[in-house]
């Protein structure tokens, strides 16, 4: 295992004080994250200067920082309309004459309303996909001295910046190299994470081939278009592939007809024919969600989907279930099951023995079971006796239609949808446990981002304590935010947190995570410990809202201890 000296720190040590308001203490950093390579995943850095403390971050917040159109924000500090505090919305416009932003909110009935707010009353949660959407007048509100500076790209660099002119291109080169590796290895999870961190989808592979053409070549053998759809969904130029196809017209086709059709769909931003819609229908749910966002397709869309336990039970009962056996590992066989294509379930079963332990891994927002394949293949290499189950979240409409474990845009719906997913997850644990004779003490729940919230919420409320809870890049349960559940931390929590006492938790978080700031992880760690959990919390340098090689190595060792 790689030497992690200096590459990680205990989260409570990094950010002192458990009662951290992450949205205030950690704002979106517009500079690119410093990235390093590592077996297809974003690696933690080896050394680095002291981390930024809360007071330092707060002092750096600019009151004139401009926000782009399309940015997701939270309303806060409103006096006359206090009922709007805590609501999440999207910036749609900026009026320079009044210096107010127009923020679009979604009501409980699905309708929208616009409110005008000052910049002091909004907290940035997620930046726009294109900062150019912001009116020039709004951009002028930020003085040159207050605009974000370029980040250093040394492996040890935390969020503190240093103004060196060559560094942006160095960071872009690092991102480009990682994205090329992820595309060549067909790692959907890593491709999505790097594109979200602003890697260039129009870059080139290590063989100096445009990434779009590299992805299209990969899809010819595997039969899926998900890599291509992710790149196009993050604004890769479809003409790159279409021009090459035109030059080969009349000769042997350079790419599959499905790849060409998908590029044509993104070129005209519409899927008019049945054939074009059929191409989109073949995409896995996460890639399809990104395609919907970019294409702005009007719908209507199929929502919800069959629960994971029902899907696997239908297959067990011999009902008509789509079943695809995938390439096996040295110790596991893999199957992908689906009843309605909305919620596929990826299952990895030991090939040489009956499973004696179970791990259920939950993906993040707008992801799917298929996106976890590469990562779980890596984790499973040292756990030949473990059954791995990766379900897909229901399809919801939450600032975009795609897989989401709960509705994060409507406070009143969060607890309801979170409880529904917990019920589904308990049914999955029960059915798999009974089928293979695996007791709760041999079960680990894991989750990335939004999936970590559902995993934590479920693990705390099982009748018997599980073997462990593994969290990556997640806030877990934001009890102090008051939204996760009607339940609160009144008393010891023993009345409802029946699975908390002695629960072993490994929490891994990127120090440069701006989608789920480190302050949330700190609060989660403290609250879990108050409930009686034993938490090991690690913060990794150079890692944003993603996974790194070192994170997975830590997880492997921890899993070997928890479910040997």
C-alpha cells in the first residue's frame, strides 16, 4: 500500500469544532482542483502545508463575489420572508440596477416561482455549468482584486491559491491526463467526476486521438454508448466524430451507427425519430440523466422504477427480467438485472464459494449501478467471499430528471423520500440475507455522496448493529440542518438509532470537495459519535467530490477487518 504519511488527516482535527456550518465556512472555489494520477482514480497528495482553518476561509469570502446564471443556491438570512430561508433555487437573472438576483424556486405542486434577493442572502451550493451565462454587468460586480486566483497544482496544495501564470494550464493538463485514462479504461464514475471538475471533454487521448472518437471506438466492442453520452453531455463537440464519419462515407464505417446517431442528436439537440429515441433509451440511467440536462428534452419521462429487492426476487422467481452477464473477475461473476431499465441492479457473486458477507453500495446523484462497476471490481479483489450488490436510485425530477435517492430541492419531501429509500434498502438487506444466510453482523453498507446519506440513515436504524458503514464524499446525516428526518438528537438517540451503538464507520472525504464541503463531513462525524458510533474519519489532499486510489486502499484494509 502506498505511504499515506501526510496525505490524510482526521476530519475533526482538520476543521476544529463540530458545529460547523459548511455552507458558510466553505464556499465554492472557482479554481480547478489540483489532481494527481493513481490507477484510474484521483490520488491523494503526499505532503502539504497546514490546512486552511475556518476563520481563514471566512475572512476570504468576498461580499461582491458574482454568481453565474444557472448556479444552485440556498436562500439565507431573509427577514421579511423568513419562510424562504433554507429553500434551494437556481439563479436565472441578475438586475444591475437593483443588484438583485432572480432565483427560481420549485413549489410542492411542481410549479415554479421567482424571487428577487440580494447577494448577501444567497449561499452558493453548485456553480453553473457555464459561467458565461452570467450577464456582463454582474461580472463587473467583482473587482479584479476579488476575483478568484489561479490555484497551484503541486500535489500537496490545499485550497489556498498562489498566482502563477503557468499553473492553470498545468492543472488543465493534469485533468486532461486523468480524463484520458478514465475514458480508455471505460471508468464511467471517474469520467463523470472529472468532467464535473471541469476537465475538457474535447481533449485527446494518450494516442493523440480526440476523446470523443476514443469513446466511440470503445463502444463498438461493448455495445453501450455511455462514455460517449457523458462526454457529449458535458459539451464535447459532436462535429469531431461526424466530420470523421463524413470523410469515410461510402467506405467502411469508422464508428457504429448508434454512435453516429447519438452525435447527431446532440448536434441538433433533439431526438425526433423513433430510432433516435431508441438510441437514448439504451443509455444507462446516469448517462441518460446528463444527456437530458444538456439536450433539455421536454419529456414526459418515466419516473420511479422497480425496487431492487423486487427486481432480484422477480429474477429468482423466473419472471421475465433483463439479465446481462458481464466479464467476470478472478473471484466473482457479475450480472446486471433490470425489470424496467430505470433501476438496474449490479450483482457480484463469489464464483468459487457461497458468500459469507454482504456489501451494498449506493451511488450518488445522477449516477447508477453501472457507474460503480470499475470501483467495486477494485474493492472486490481482496474480498473473494463477499457478495456485492449495487442498486440504482429511483428516477426523480429534482433540477433534472435522473436517479436520485431523495428529493434534495424540496425540504418538505426530503424526509419522506429518504424514508421510502430506507424501507427499500431494508427489504434488499433482508432478502439477500435470507437467501444466502448472511447475518447483520456480516453486512456493510456503503455510499458515495447522496448514497452515503441513505446508507447512514439506514444503518443507524436496523434492529441489530451491522458490521460497518463506509462513507465516501458525503454529508451522511445533517442532523443540525433539521431536514434529514423528523427525528432529532434529543436525548441519547437510543429510541430510534437502534443500530448506532458500537457501529464501526469509515468516513473518507476529499479536502477540496466543493459540492459537499468538508464542514458537512465534520458535522456528520461528530453527530455519529454522539449516537455511539465508532468513527474513523479521513480527509484526503488533492481530492474533490470524487474517489482516489488511496481512499480505495483504505477502504480495502478496513473491509478486510470488518468482514474477514
